[in-house]
C-alpha cells in the first residue's frame, strides 16, 4: 500500500506542478498534451485551480505514505 501511495502521490505532484507552471507561465508548451487537467473538459478555465489541487493531493498522499510502515509486521 505504501508503494502505491508513493507512486500515485508523485504522479499527482508532478502533474500538479507541471500544470500550474504550464498554465501560468506557458514554459512547457510541449507538455500541454501530457497534463491531465488539459484533457478533462469540465476543468476548462479552471486548470490552475485543478493543478494546485493535484499538487496538494500529491503532497498529502506522499505524507500519508511516509507514515506507513513497509511490509507486514506480526
């Protein structure tokens, strides 16, 4: 479970930071099609807020994964 939370957390964090930077500054035009927020039609016009939410979610998942112990303990 810890590994899954870490992977999903990193993906959400990268998507959130990348989406925020791309939407606000337009530096990563090549990454436009790689970002989740640009593929969801309901988020049109709210890409910045969705990206920030993704980044915060990623940080929360990584923090939660950090509190879990790896493997089973009997």
